[in-house]
C-alpha cells in the first residue's frame, strides 16, 4: 500500500510541498514548529485507521463540511489517510451490505467512531432508526470497541437543535450516554472542515485526542473567544457599530455587536482560520456570530438580533474553562455598558435594543 | 415472491428505508419509509419570525440554502415586505450555485456508483481511456498519465483489501454495463468532482460567510453589504472573484458533467423505459428577475410555474398553492379531524403517534402506518417534483433554452422526449438543468453588476424590521424550487411571535407514503415494474430511488407548533 507521501510524489507533489503542508497543520494545531517533522513522519507512514461514521438525528451538515476538507484534500482523507468503513452518505454499499461493513469494522475494534446528530431517547428512541435499530442501540454497540469518539457538530456534542426547547424527541448528545471512551467534541453548526481534519491529523500523529476544555472541545480550535481575534475588534474598541443592515457602519465593516453578534460569548477559531479554505466567515460577510459552538446556543444565545445583555468583562487571556460554562446570565453588565458608552460618544442617539446598564461595573479594558 | 428490504438506503441525505415485493424478477409493490424525525417546527413555536430562517435552515445541511430562503420569503409575504433587487439577485446567485454544486455531487458521488463499476475500472487501459475521454469532450484532465495514476491508486486500494467507502458494493452485478475504460474515466471524474464541489462552493462563503449553513439571510433582504469603496463589502474585487468561480462551474458542467452523463446514459437506454412513476409533475417556478413577491405572482420567473398531468406535454396547467394538503393516513401522526382527511398547511397539525414495530425490527406493518413522512397532495393528486418536473414544465411551456438543451441531449442519445418519463430521464434532467443554471448564474451576476453600477447599494429593506410595525396577526407562505423540487413554508404570526409554522418539502412529495385513498407516492410508484435481477443485491432499487436524489432530513421535518400536546419535555 503506497503511503500518502508516495502517492503525492507519484502525482508530482514534492516532499518539500508536503512538508510545507505539514507545517501549516502544525500551526493549525497550535503546536510548536519543532513538531512538524513528527507530523510529516506520521502522515507519510500512516496505517489507515478505521472510521465508522454514524449519522443519527442530523442534517448531514457536518458530512458536507467534512467533504470541503482541503488540507489534506477530501479525496486523500477519505481514500488514503483514513479507511472510511461506514458512512451512509458516501458509501457504495446499501442495506444489509452496508451494515455488514459496519459490523466487520466493529469486530476488529480500535476504530474511531464519528458521530453526527443527536440521539433521541423519548418513546424508546423510535424517532431515529437505521436498519430497524434505534440510534441509541447503534451507539451502545459501536461505542464498546471504539478507540475514541469524535462528535462532529453541536448536535452529537450537546444535543443541538433537536434538543432546543421543547426538545420534542428527548434528544441528547453522545457524552450524555457514553463513558469510558475518550471523547472529543467539535461543536459548530456545522464544525469547520479544518478543525475536523486537524483533529484526525492530531490523532494520526500522536495516537491520542488533543487536549480539551471542560466542554470536551480541543483547545487548538476552541481556546479563544471569537471576540478576541475578530477582525472587527478595533471597531468595537473604538465604539464604531453597525446599527442597521446596509447602513454606513455595516458597509464599512464596523462591529456587529449592536446587531446581535454573539462573538463575545463564543469560543471558536472562525476569525483565525475562516471558512471554505480561508475564504470568509459569517462576521466577515456581514452577519453577527450566532454562537453555534456553545452548548444549547439555540436557546441560550437568543434573541438573534439583540445584543448580549450580560457579558462579563474578562480579558483576552481567558479560556472557556476560566470563563465557566454558564455563558449567558453571567453577572457583570459591563460589556453592555461599555458598548453603550462608546456609542454615546459617537453621538448616535438611537439604541435599538437597549439593555439595562449597571452603574459602577468595571469596563472590559479597565 | 420475496420481500426485499433496503435499510439504510445509502448515498442520500438522511434515513430512508425501502421495502419492496419482488415477483418473477420485478417489483410488484413498494413502500417508502422515512425513519428519522426531529421536530424543528415545533421548536419554532413562540419564536421571533425574523429568526425562523436560521432554525429552518438546519432542517438540512445538504440543501443548506433552501429552507432559509423559503422561510424569509414566507415571513416577507406575511408582513408585506419586498426586498431590494440586489438582495433578490444575491439570493439567486447563492441558489444557482447551490443547484450546480448539489447536482454535480449527486451525479458523481451519490448516483454514479449505481452505473459505474469501480472494480471493473481495474481492467481499463489508460491509453484507451484517454482516447475515449478526449473523444467526448475537451475536459483537460484526460491524459493517459492521469488515468494511469488513478488506476494505480485504485489497484493499491484493492490489493490492500481496504476498500473503505467502496467496500461491499454490488461490483460485478450483471446490471453494470459500462466498458472498463468508461468506468475508469468516471472514477477519475468522481475524484475531480470532490475537489470541484469544494472549490466552487466558495461562492457561498463569499456571499454567505460559510458553507454549509450560510449566515447572511435576513427577512427583508440580505446581510451582506455592497459598497464599491469598502473592503468589508461586496466590491469590484468580490464580483470579479465570483465571476471566475461561476465560469469554472460552467466549464465543469459543460466539459465533464454533461458529456459524462451522455456517455454513461448511452449504455443504459433500457432505463428510459423503467421508473416512470406518477406522470404528474409540479413546479412552483424559480429565479425572480425583478423585485417581486413570488407568493403573489409568477410573472418574470426564469423557470415557469406550472403543472403537467398524465405525461401530457401539450399543456401546462396553472398552479394554486392553496390546493396543497397533506395526509397522515400512513404516517406516524394523528389528526384531530381523523386519520383519513387531508389538511392544508395553514390548518395543519402534527402530533407524533408512533405505531410501528418496536425496534429492533425486521419488517414494517405497511398495511397501517409506516413512515415519519406525510403524504402531500396537490388538488388531491400525487405529483412528482424535482429537476424532471421543472424541465418538463419548462419544456411544455416552450422555454427556448430548455427546449434546446433537452433536444441536444436526446439527439445525442438518439431518443425522443417520451423517454424523459423514466429513471434515466430524471438523471438526465438534472444534468440539463445544471447546464442551464450554470449559464444563468453568469447572467444574474451581469444583472447585479449593472444594478450596482447604476448606484443602487441597497441590500435590506428595514421599514418593517421593528416588530412594532407589524399587525397583530399575519399569515404568509413562501414558495421555492429547491434542487430536489417544490418547497413551501407557511407561517402564522400572532402578536409578533410564530403561532404556527408548516413546511411542505420536495422529498416529502416524492418519498411520502400512500394517502387515505391508497394513492402511492412518487418513489413507491416509480419502483413498480423495476427489474431486480438478484434480490440479495437490489442495485436496481438504488438506481430508481437515487434518480430522485432523496433528502430525508428535509422530508421528515415536523410541523405544527400550534400543538400544545408536543410541548412536554421528556429526557430519560
């Protein structure tokens, strides 16, 4: 079996380009550059790990995101680096033969179980069946022999949209049901292809999952707030806010906080790596962050177009663990106060979604 | 006689189960079952209608644009908002590129393996493959060296015994007819299309911030600003980049997709007599060319609205969206009006009521309820929706470019228009539509550029953004032709909140179960008389079902936020 490097060389891609590519992955994973040779070594020798990718209450959005992989490319990933032994959306086999492929891979053990979509528990789980078995039955069988579980997207990580109020099907994320297997959560709606890819590469290189925060998210991708690496941050600090879609501030790329951006409460690396090969990202395109990588964001991060009322003023260095998991409903109102104060300085009189402002709270930069 | 069960149907979006009765090598009866349900519309109850698009969008990550667009159209109809022309054109560009990308992915990654035998490609001669490829198109990636590398890659796969996603396919099945060289060419283009779909969809990132799940939809317009003098808005550079990517899309469709379609289809003309199905075709029409409300008028649509009944292409009947209604006679729901009456969407109900077998199960009780999908009907008729329906309605309505393209493809295959009513017709219609819409996307970009050049920078009409300007009660619906067919969202707003929200989805039209009168849905009907050479390897079932491009997350949506009975929360 040709290794990835051999195959790339056969296609005219030099070892030098391969190393450049490995170096970019090293950066992506927030690892020291000295580890680049180790990544290159691992990827050029890799014995394809078996992947069983299961979709439950999903929309295939994370599958689609995965299919947008660029580094490594999607074809290299699904054909050469990984042995994708079960994935309903792309596999050739169907019906009995599809389940047989899953059974065969499961029997060997040591596979990575990727889960997309939530698991319904209400009414014995009849809201999602595949081959006559419920999602919960599949998960119970497949989690036993898994070396690790990768939850792609917010639904399998935390329940996601099916679990939004009133959670009609009793949907939960995988970590509510499985213990004793290392789990990494890649929340996002969907997760960014580059983060999915980097997680696999980390596993291939080091044989383990990357370090995670209390919410199970890898620090290399979810270690910083959107707000702290946002390209529009300078406008926030200068009190320059877009106040209506299409207004002058919106056209000039000013801060979207007043239009409901949830970047201050959201941990993800969208501003740094952007989407679709670095093309753009939601805030870059002109719409506020919706907080899709936070648990229960569908209920906790609303309303969509009102700015956050209660954001504590922590510094750039804070991580989600320091911040704590109770994002909304945090005590200090300083963030809102800061926004309003700057807003007034710029002689703008209308406050579309005025929030109560607590006096005497320290502002973020104080 | 044998009962053939295919669950899961793979290479689709979502969870679909087909049960079929096979007698003497042919399907004599079939049942289509959606096996997953989430309740997203229930979740919309009581929320701000301006947010509905971003919840509804999550119905599907494959059709990632369609529910967002239809949702904002429904709310705009309810509130009497017509977005600025720029927003309409940006929405068109996003939708057109969704069609091209989605159709190409369907052809190469979801459907091709029903016709292309990967293992047979190992026997191909790369030089002969190159000759074949160059004889059908000027697609540049066609050298013997390239095909040789693809063959080596496949060989190493097979030798290592780790076929990954290609394991357990029906390779060697007698229904595979392509010569080895055509198989190798198709496998090579399968790999190319993986890169194409990823690179082309950057259009969505430019105009929507990301793909999947674009984030710039807005009731009243779009949230992506236009300003030729800003680097944070659509400017001349952005427009130029869009043009380059759209042109690459057109090139790929012209040089790879359509020639491959014709080449493969020429070996399978027997499939023009299989899979015909209902013979009734519905299209809501799509692509407004001016700032209009599509719920009130179909004037100026690029693709026409209309209905073709009984395969009669001599006339196109008008469409009244208020004639849509849904049955639950064979669906796991109950209605307060009884099991056998259809309800129109504005009066719709959804109370889940599972009566199927206890999992794990081997067979559904098809005499009773057997699906999480409802059965939508138009004027009490079962109809097919999707690319074939759109192309037939446009063809019958005399759309000049559609007539040309249909004529070209049929001419290459040396067949007449009657073959369109088939499994292969559905697959061909999708390719024809891709060519048509990839061409149209560049014209829409021209129109957007001209409008901006005329000084119009508006992307949002905010006059009714403030809920204080809304009436106490408002009702509206949005219509859309999604890649998989006719989609409609129906919203009732009471005191600025969503009181009821209903969605009638393309794959529900096509994949839904029987209605109270026993009328089959489009899949169930199309499967009748489909040959099945080996009930253990029902490749032929996949061909016909895949020709519809099923999207089950869309189809098994759930309705009726008005149902208080759903509101209790149970977590084990």
